[in-house]
């Protein structure tokens, strides 16, 4: 998963850890993207649940770039793509 793919599916993304976890539990997510420079304590929950539920989990290097790909002016630690 690349920043470009996130930018292409903007209408189907969920930004942020809380919203991502909720949507994952509801079975709404096809893929998750986690920024490597985000706080591991926060992103570990998303990565663990993705593994448990069999949801592909991709990593990118920068929260700032991930946020920009989502069209927001702040960094994004996690982004989920709806089915």
C-alpha cells in the first residue's frame, strides 16, 4: 500500500486509531495502513486486531505523509480503507 493508493480511495478511508478500531470490529475494513513513526503503544492495538481478524496491514514511513495523502493538514497514525 502506498500513499498514492490512500489518496486514490479518499472517499473510503477512516482516519485515526479509535475510528479504525471501531470499524475493524464492525467488519467494515479491507486494509489498514500504519505509520512507522507513530507511537507504537497506540498503533499496536490496530496491528494486533488486524492480525487477529486477518485484515492486511501495510506500513508507511511517515505520519505526516500519510495525513497529506488523506487530505488533512496533520499527521495520521492509522488509516483504514472500507470494503
